[in-house]
């Protein structure tokens, strides 16, 4: 019945969008859907005994456990703030003719549908069904990237679809392998995660290794892991900033979520001896390519996008350690990254409206007098940057510290290498901010452009997110520790 409520809410929102005549009405429908979705997620958290495996519709295919619920809580919260942010941001896109009025209904209908598909993906027990929903998120989010009236946005969207969908074909093959493995080992083929994790120990190591590696390729592309990361900087930088926040804070989690689910199965078998080094190598290379790509970067949104790649790589190294402590803090890092990265893209969106370059989204940002024109967005980038590189007392400091501590218990040399790469990434982010935000107009000279009037709907989400990652860093709730510990147990790492 819970999933029916999600589906009916999304359907109502899409109908309201279709019937709406103004941007504010369409935005109100999107905000309303996000609020109802968030309310349903928190209702499950406080009033439903999790895990839930029985539904009036979809029994045997959907399942709510603590990991899926965590992802939905984060996703719906970010969607609420992103929808509020879109009220002012998309309105300005219409004024500047970067978004055609005729595309507005398509934008908000795709937005509402994307949120529903993400929720259904995280609540899918059947891995084939999860694969279908993950593919749907690619197509729908690509529409949101291409919605602007610019050829480069269409190119970025097509590249996103091509890379992610081709890689997901490998994941489909891996799921076929997994189905055949269970048919041989259990007598009945299945792709239901609850059955797979319960009987993982009897699965043969060789075929399980092959299945995992194929599935890993697909979901690695979805989460921006090297060498399948090439779509991410383009799509995240060129998308409307409200969409960029969702792509980085929510969509990347779909890929990491899939990797964690399938790795939890492989970890219970002898295949772990092979797949763990593979995951670790991919994680290190992902951090490295992101760090060195950030060094010469002169475009703010691309810099933030490469930072997302770096964080995905760090999560992958934590998954490779595969201890209960490491998995616990990887999940905390999922929360910290999603909230912080959304705030960074919201701040970058304000600066894009202030200093937008009409020639190309790839052009260097001509940012100057930023603390004079847009002080909130400037401080949002500064504080968000400190948070995402792991400075105390923000939440990411603790998650990164304990992931690295766990990595050090495996190999001090690997820890040293990762520390150097993270230092390069942090230095690149800091250098960009110091160099760019330090530009000021000398006294007496004309100061262009005029300040962009930032509506409250675009300012409030930044303040809320930064306050939240700071508050969670200062005092992470005891209930949160218990909740994430339960996830680690359900995944079989305890």
C-alpha cells in the first residue's frame, strides 16, 4: 500500500503539471509531490517496522529494508529542496530564454517521474527490476540535462545515455549469470536480493566473480567510476543547477547502491578474494583521475562535478575494505556527500546566474567581486568546499577519517597513496576558490555586471543543507548510529 501511495502521488503531480498554466503552478506540483514523498519516507521511518516485504501490489518484487529507506530519505529530502530552488532558478531560465516556455511542462513532468522511479529503484528487491528502474533514471535525467536551448546540452545528454546504457548492458549480462548460478545452486533461479543474500554462501566462487564484475561495470558507469566517468563532468556542468544537485546528490547513489547490494552477495563467497582488489584498484584510479582533472579546471560546475567523482572513488575504497566499520562510514559518507554536493550545486547555480557565459558552459568562469555581488553563494562554495574535502567539524570529516583509518589497517602504502590524491584534490578545490573569489575590481573602475537578485527560494536550500551537514558533524544522532548499524547487519558485514 505504501508504494501505491508513492505512485498515486506522482501521478497526481504529473496530471497537475499537465493542467497547469503557469510556472509557479507547475513548480507547486513538483514541490507538493516531493513533500508528500518525504512525509511517506519519514512515516515508514517512525511508524513502520522495517524490513517490509509484503505489499498489496508487487509482493515478491519490492522490499523496504534500512538501506533502501536511508537512500529514499536522502533522495526525497534533496528533491524537496531542489524543487523549491527550481522555483526561482527555472523562472530565471525562462526570462533569459535558456529554457523555452513550451518545454516547461516536459521539464516538470520528467522531474516528478524521475523522483518516483528513484524511489521504486531503492525499494526494489528484484535486481532485474532495479536494473530497469536504474535505466529509466538515465533516460529521464538525460531529458532534464537536454532540456535547455543549447546544442552542448543535447551532446552531453547523448553522451550520458551512451556511456551509462552501454555499460548497463554488461550489468544485464551479469544478472543473467547470477540467475543461472542460483538455478544451479538452489534449484530455482531468482534475482531477489533477499533470497540471494540468504543463500550467498552456497554460490560458486568462479561464476559469482564473473557475475559481479559484469554487474560492477554497469553500476560503476552509473556512479561515475573510472574509466566510465567521462559523461559525468559534462552532464553535471551543463544541466540546470537544480538538476545538477539531483544528479550528484541522488542519481550517483543509485550506482553505489547497486554496487553495495551485489558486493554484499559476493562478499559472502570465495569470490571476495578477487573482487575486493578489483574494487580497490578502481576506487584508487577514480580518485586519481578526479584529483588531477581538478588541478587545471577553471569552470566551477565542472570542478564540483569532478569532486563528485573523487568522492565516489573514496566510497569504493571503503567498500573494498569490507569491514563493518568501513561499510558503516561509507554509508555516512553517502549522506554527507549527497547533502554537501547539493548545496555546492545550488551555490554554483546562483553564481552561474550572476556570471553566466553565453558562449559555452565549458568556458572559464569570469567570477569577480563575488562577495560583493553574491555573498551567500560565495560562502556556500567556501563552506561547502571545506565540508566536501573533509574539514572538521563537518560530517564528511568523520566519514572520510574512518574510511581512511580502515584503509590503513589493510595497507599503509595504499593509505599513503590515497591521502596524497585526496590532498591534491583538496588543494585544487582550494586553489580554484582562492584564485577565482579573490578577483576584485579596483576602486574607481566600473564594476560589471549588476547584482543578480537571488530569490529566497534559491537561498534557503543552501542555508538548510550547510546547517544540516554541520549539525550532523557536531552531533550525529544516536538513532542514526543504530539505523546505519542495522544496515551493516542486514548486508551481512557484521
